C-alpha cells in the first residue's frame, strides 16, 4: 500500500505526470525530454531520479546518452491517463513528441545525407544526380499536377515529362508569359500556365491528382487558405506535397525575395494540413544548407 501511495504522490506533480505519459509512448533521452517539455536539464533529471527511485521508470546507457523508459504498472498508468485530462499541456506534449521523433529520424537522415554528399565528388562514368532524377520522373505515374506558385515553371517542365497534364499557377503575369513561351519553344504540349493566386486557384474542384507547392507557401498572405485551396482542387485520394523553408530569422529575406513569412516549423505545416482535413500527414526536414545562415527545407505531405 505504501508504494502505491508514494507513486500516486509522485505522479500528482504535473511535471512528473507529463514525464510518465511521454515515457509510456516512447523511450526518450533527457535532451529529448528537455525539448518536448521546454524545461531545464536539472529539473528534468531531478524528476527522473525520483521516478526511478520509486521504480516507475528505468534507464539504459547508449554511448554518452541515457534513455529513460516506463516501468510503472498498467493499473497506475490507467489512472494517470484519466488525470491527464486535467493537464492542459498534455495535448501539446503529444504533438511535441511526434516532432521529437521526426527530429530523431532527421538526425539519422543527416548521417546518410553526409554519405550521399560524397556522391559526385569523384568522377564515376554514368553516375549523376540528373540521371537519378530522370529515372525517378519516369517512374512517376501519369497524373494531373497543379504546380502552385510555379514561377517560371522549371519544376513544371520537369514534371510534364511524365504527367498527363501540368497546370502551372503564378500571380506574376510576366512569369506566366515567360513560362508559357518556354513551354511552346520546347514543344511541351501538356503544360498549361494560368495567372492566379495561391488563395484563389483558377482550377475546378476535384480535378487534380497532385498539388505541389515548392518554396511558394511563404509568399502566401494566408498560408492556411492556400492549403485549403489545394484541398479543394484535389480529387478524393489526391495528394499534396509542400517544400518550403524551415523557420529562420533572416529578416532581409522579406526585402530580397518578397517573403511574407520567414519559413515554417514542421509543427506549423502539420497543423495547416490537418486543419485543411488532410490525412496521413507527414513532415520532415529534408535538407540543410552547409553555409550560414543554414537554411533548412521542410517537406510536408498529406492525402485528401
């Protein structure tokens, strides 16, 4: 009875309760718990030491890191899950946990990116990124694609190699004229340029298989409306793909590139997509520039 009462007294502290709920879902390091809970290392370590002494958590060493995991009995966790309804931060913790797990995957991806960075440094006959990109484009199924915020349409022209039709949308009349002329010059008959806005796309509802926004969302006055428009034009089962800058603090970008937003966090893009009713939402940091200010590229995908 004493151990149960002690466990309940320990778990009554909101911070320790949040720790137990997180560790119920995933084995986590102190650094990851710091990021999720936005608390200092010493406070978290103190709470973990108390929980470990009570036999509610355990840890394991992995090199220089210690990962904590849940040991609390299921009956106790059942009570704590009910108590979590009184903790307003619990929902935010779950979202922050998902982001932390993505960051863990991104760390592994960066390792493989370093390996991939060796690709092309030494000459090997017939091996090139262009060759790989062309091969992947050929594997893409024929479909109707909306390139939203297409600019001069470089990506539109690449996708048109395989797509049934590509509709390139941009709000710059000169960009549309330039892109359309380029498509005519190269005989790309399945590529159509239209003048329009991301928040009021000149495409009929439910007519597109893929809505693609590459470095366009940070130019939208209302990003959530742009994503809602993408949802509108997609067929049921259609997909959205967003490539945009990660959140940064380079204010000069507003003047130099007419950026309205200084990028987005993964969590912001995820929320935009889910608010627009997209399912199977995934986000990831897919590239980080080597030179300052180390701009990152965030990918977000979802299904209608």
